[in-house]
C-alpha cells in the first residue's frame, strides 16, 4: 500500500491496482505473453458471463466453484431467464466453442489463451495474494492424444518455471498436486510452489490435464485420421496477479519492496544531493548521468522533489527500486555516481563514462543474486521428517516446507491440516520416481512437500 | 464471422473475439496505448463490480445507465447485502479513489487509464458494433481548473483522431454531441463520427468534460495554491472494440474485409502456385521471398494448404490481407512476385531483390489510398439541406450524413428521429463558430451532422 502498488476498494475483497503495481503486471504480460505466443498459442477473448448451467455440466467443477461464484440475476431492468455467473475460470464457455470449431484432426491442436479478469468470492482476502477479483491469463488447449496433451501441460509448466526464475528471480518447486488440492475437474494438476519469506507457500502458476468428463459434457469430438470419432484431450493453465503478491512476499523486507531488475518498472533512481551553492554543478552532472542511462536502455527516474535525501532514500527503498544512484558534489567532482543496491545495501562508485556497461552489468548481478537468495532460503527452510510426531514438532517450531514420504490419502491430509494448518503443496517432479514409507501410515508414498499456504 | 474475427457466444448479446479479431485489438492496444502513455496518462486497474449506490449518487448517470446494467445479487452462496453492478463505465468507483488520492494541487493533474471489459445490456446486438460486453480503454483525469480539463478533452480527441486516421485509415468528423446524445453525467461530450460504407454513422471515440455534480457527489476536493478548498474538474474518454466494427464497415466490401496495412495482423500473404513437376523450384523461390519479407519487417504468412489457388485467393480476400503475393513458376523464373492489392485488385510485378524496399512502400501507398477513399466517401455522401422537407427527402432517397443548421432543441431531435430515423451525430468543431438559420425553427443554429447510427 505505501509503495502505491495497490489500494483497497469500496467493494469487499476487491482491490485497486495502482499504476506502480499495474506497470509490473504489464511487464509480466509483455514477457510471459511473448513466451506463450512463441509456444504456438493464440490470444482470444471469451465472454465474462457464463450460463450457470454450463458450470453444472461437469460435476466436480461446479462442486469446486459453486461456493465462490458471483451470480447475475438481473440485467437491463429485468430478471434473467437463466442465471449467469461471472467467470471464475473459462473452461466451460471455451469448450462450448471448441465443440463448434473442432471437426477433424486437422483442427488440432487448438491452442487459445486469454488475458482477463475472473471473480471468485473469497472469505478472507489480502491484496494481490487473494482477492475476489483478479487478473490472469488462462490458456486452454485441445489435442488429439493424451500424450500430446500431457506434453503441453509440462511445456507450459516449464515456461512458467523459466519465467518466474529468469524474470521474477523467484524460486519454486515444480510438482503434482495431490487429489485434494487439484483443480476442480482436472485429471491432475501440476504446480509451482514457492516459499515466501514468512515461510508460507504460494502457488505460482498451475497447469492442468483436464478430465475427459469435461469434453464429454460439451461434446468436443473430432474425426481422427482413420475417420473414427474421438474426444479431444484438453489442458488449461494460468498465472494470475497473485504472482505479484509472490514477488512482494518472496523478496521484500522491512523497508519495503525489493524488485528484481528485469521486472522493475523503475530499475534505477537518481537522487541528486546538493546545497544551493552547488546545485548547478550537481544538476549539470545529473544530466550527464541521465544521458548515459538512456543510452544504456535502463528504465530510470530522477527524484527531483523537494524532499530531503534521507526521505528520498527511504522512498526508493519502499518502492524496491533495484539501484539508487546518489549524486552529490563530490561524486560530480569525481565524475562518478555512488550506486547502492537495494537487495543488500552495498555501495560502489561507478565512473560516469563506464555507466553504459556497468549499470546493466550491476542489474544482472542483482537479478542473479536475488534468485540465488530465494533458492537458498527455500533450501534452508525445508525440513525432512519421517514421523507425524516429528512433523508436528517442526510445524510448531519452524517455518517453511516440510518434506515427507506420504501416501496421498485425502482423509489424512484433512487431519494434518486440521491439526497443524499444513497442507500438501506438491509432490515434486524431481523426486517423483522415488518411493518411501508414508510418515502417517507406513504404506508406500511419494516425497511430498507440506506447508502453510496463502 | 467467415473471416474468423468473431463468433457468436451462448450468452445473449455477447461475442467471442477469435484470434484474428483479437490480434487487431492487440495492435490497437499497442499503438493507442503508447499514444495515451505518451500523453502522461498511467495505466491502472479498478474493480469490475461497483456498488449500485455509487451509480445512484449522480442523478443523470444512473438515469442513463439504469436500463443497461447487469446486477449481481448473490455471491459465494449468499445474497449480497448491497447489490453490485458490473461496470458499465468506471467514473463512480474511480472518483471514490480520487477522493482519497487527491489532497492538494500538487496531486494534480491525475491521469489514469484502464484497459478492461464493461457490460451494458443491449436490446439489439451486432458483433463488434454493439455487444452486451465489450472491451475498451477508459481514461479518467482530474485537473485543478476547468480550462486544463477542457484542454485534456481536446488533446485526447485529437489523439483519437490521429489514431484512427493514421493507423486505421478511417475518416471521421470531430464535433460536439448535442444535449440528447451526450454521455450521462457529462457537461459536454466530444466525439468522432465516422461514416460507414452502408451510410450509417459510427461513434468512433468520445471524450467528455464531466459535470461537477460527479465530483461533488464523491467529494473530490483539493487545496489550491492559496490553501482554498476546491472541487477538481474531470474528464473521461474511451475507445472500444466497436472501432473494429468500424474498421470492418468502413473498408470492407462484398468479398470480405479490407484491412489497412498498419493494423493488419497479416500484411502480406504468399500464395505459391505450382504443379508437381515445378513444386521444388517454386518453393525454393518462395523461401527467398520469405527471407526478404522477414528482413523488411513485414508481417506475412505463406498459404501452404492443399487448397486450390482460387480458394486461397478468396480466403486471403475474405481476411482482408492488404497484399497477396502470387508466386508461380513464371514468377520464379523471372525472379519476381506478382503483388495484388486487396483494396482495388491492381497487380504489379516486384523483383525479389527490391522487395525489401518496394513492399513496405506499397503498404504505405495502400494505407494512404484507403484513408483518401474513406474521406472521399464521406464527402460524397454528405448532403446539405435547409428545410425539413429537403431533410426528409434526402433521408428517404440517399445514404450518409445530412448537414444542416440546427438549434439543438431536444424535443425536435426526438421528432426528427421518430419521423426519419436520423439522429444528430455531432456539431463539427471545424464549423462550430458559424451560425445559420435552424432548418426546423429558423432560430439561430449551429451546423450539425445527422445520420442513421449504429
């Protein structure tokens, strides 16, 4: 709020995304949007309002979303004949069109994405992390074979993984969701789970193989090469404005945001420091610095307000600007600026005529440093246990992930959640082949990550 | 529909924007979005759902929008305490935040824009031109003085004008709306009215000076330089997906779309023409052509389907691709391609080694030609009248704009509409200073354009 990323709204559970926060979303749209297009997916737009009967066609789907949907009963001064829901996700309406658009194997694969708003009525909300309305991209693809669809699920999960690591400097663990945590209507759900600095996990992108009952409900069939009628296999996948919450909670500190340079709307801020007798020379030098930053293609601002340097430093820290460039009379005389890294406060003088190379290099260093720090934090806060007693003890005394072999039983998961507030976050892909004795039952289990979750 | 720009949706009055149509919207967002940002406006995002009571705070506003709003009465399995409307436009919710964000003259001007969806429950709908849900950008600015706000209104109207002329090759007339056609809650509304090829007018961008009753309802005040409390002056302005309807209806012909090169998702399509005995040499040459187009930065496709050349030509025409490049064995032997302009069907051979220069030049020629044609069409279909008898005769026998001095009386406008289906479209800026005798009353009037409207 103080960094002007977001503000509360008069509507319960909704928020206003302010320009500084929205600039981050636009950067995400630009970068992730290109990655998605490069994967052969085309953008489109489907209606906001979906007939309630569509959601009801898939049993698990409506069961999962019924408690969360907002319902339109009146429009244009009249009561509607059929109730409409504001999309909580768009599988149903998109599949109703896929049924029209897909006739033969030649129409496959069909890969569609939309950037839009969705509404899920949440009981407890927190700006970015959980809001009744949020923005997202939702991808929906249809394929001729299950194998192709499964490859798509993984391709997208990897795109998400590359995106959050490379651009958001976030570290996340890729894995499968357990039965009780999967998407309502999915065969299975893959996810990236990222550990925030308060020790809670945030789902940072999901990619689902949808259950065939969906396409059967909407009759999405095609003629295969042998002229045989078959149902398509579908996937869906999404990243939402929640990821901005992740960005805040994974990197931020008590002084405010810490933004990774690649996604930061402002990568460097110049803070001129002068008294009236040397203002002219300092500002002349600032102009030189600005020119070099423009040449370097760095997104920068100069803080020309009347505030004190101390206030300006604090404000730049609050906004998480990766590099602060202090320019005082001594710096000007020395033809250099003092670069201060937001992530760790370290300082280094940079000569103005090397800024074009050195500042971009410094930003790259910071980007790598932030990712390494996030990864280290996750490793440092992952504890293995092999008994429920150990589990409970760790849950009480530590934060972060608890790693244990688990049989995946839904009732047990519920018990664990009730007793410890920990839920299964994912069964990591990396160790998926391994089996061990379930910490609850002793039966065969997969290595599973648990955590408190947002 | 046949060009796969849009499809009907299962929800009455909504449409699906298909990838080919959405690509145009993305291009509009890219180009117009940059123009808006360059004017010092920042993007943000405000909630979809607005308390009904907010709309009711401004009397004219609720009167104008009440018959069109969709109302959410239930959410999260419960009846809501206060009904929410899906935004038909966002003045009210934005002003409720402006009241928080604006304290002193230092916070002004405040210029915000959002790209989003809105819902207005329409009785009769047509894809793109009038749909219950549409996408748009809505800009909202607050200023210290009326003069500044009025300058903003005009600056944006000029941006819209430049945008539609330069990028969409659309010709429109800028002017003021009469009392009966202005935005519900505006002091006055400016508009760009463009004549479609069927003779109907389409509102192609509007920019409003809002009435002060709005800011008074939401208590948007600031302390001026003298420490005196004052209400701000506000503007709002929008361009929507309707403009894509305009693009279709202004340029299209019986063969399909005709897209201006600057906004066309595909600017050139290569159609290889061969028999089995010369396929190899033609395709080798096509590869050379593709390389040149890539170097030239032209957005192109090659039609590699099994369809006949005739089918491919018709398909390219349907989709309105500005230039078709036919490549047959004779062309390959001659090291040239046959370029066919969609707009008029004229052909010219271009040597492959001059494509890098000549194709972009050809696209520019087409862009200019389309704008000139649109302007000419508007001039050719604007008829001046000085009596209501003349008016009625022209209305019956001709299409397009009718130009007449008019006193602006709301009751008379209603009568004209009932008797002729013509409504006032705008009082053009260019001739705003002129006065003449009203064609209905003989009283002093302004030169006013009438037309049937979408």
